[in-house]
C-alpha cells in the first residue's frame, strides 16, 4: 500500500487527487505544516515538505520514495496507464499545459500568497504586479477552455496538475468572470475521485 504524507494545500491535494483518480490504494497521513514532521516523511524527503509518498511496489517490484506533487502525479498516471494521451502530439501538448501549471500558475499564485500573508513588509505595488500576472495567466487558461473541454481535449494530467492551484484562486476567476475556466472546474469538481482526493488531504 502506498503511504502518502499530505496536507490541505494545493500541492498536497494534487497528490491525493492523482492517487484517487488513478485508483491506486493508499494511506494518507495528514501532516501539520510548520510542526514536527513524522519520521516516515523525513525518510522520503529530508526537507520535510509534503507531499511525499512511499510505494513498496514501485517499478520492477522495488520500493520507491518520491516527493514533488507533479512527480507524484506523473508517477501515478504512469503506473495506472491513465491520463496521458497515446498520440505523441497530444502528449507534447499535455506536457506544455502541465508545465504551465507547474512553472507559471503555481509559483505566481504562491508568490501572491507569500506577499500577502508572510513577507513582513507589505508592498502594494509588488503585490499588484504578481496579482495582475496571475490574472493574465488565468485569462489565458480561460481562452483555451473556451475552445476545448479539457486542456488537451481529453482529461489529462495537465488538468489534474492545474485543478488544485485553481481551487485556491477560484474567487479570482469568479471576480473576473472567467466562465470557461469555471465551467471546466465545475466538471472536475463533479468527479467523485476528485472530491475524495480533496477531502483526503485534510
Ligand atoms: N514543489 C513542491 C512544493 C512542496 C511544498 O512547498 N510543500 C509545502 C506545503 S504546500 C510544505 O510542506 N512546507 C513545509 C511546512 O510548511 O512545514 C511540490 O510541488 O510538492
């Protein structure tokens, strides 16, 4: 059984959603962020960051430990043989949108969070810069989702990568009337495995 260390954050939910959608049995250990980290988590990731998982039945039947929510998502999809289009062009496009979630949306959303909540000196012009950048990224997604049902047509790891980051920024999508993005999110929210994944992260 896969042991997963997680928490109710976008990264933590990405891992639980991935395991639920891929139908891989796992046990979730919900970790208190900022607190003492369980030994099992530190053995996989000495940084103590969630999510991290241990799969005793990894490739070749050997155990594997993994951190990084995107790596866990791709591992689960590969193990289950799901959510990655067979067509090579569609696969390349899936990676393009997954990277958009991983390197543009996620980090910008996190930066807004840190600037608004954790950086000691609040600088409104800097917050506005990153906030506008995030709105621009979400608007780009909205345009894309006005043309396709899911990011690459069929449901893929790109959608599963993005959805947890979207959840935190849903109010922004509502405030800017990003109807296609909201339609996409409602379709994902209606999936029982996604609902279970969000709940399992705590
Ligand atoms: N890039 C990593 C980021 C992992 C990360 O930053 N995890 C945070 C929570 S979302 C964490 O565990 N922080 C340690 C703590 O707050 O105690 C991923 O996608 O998994």
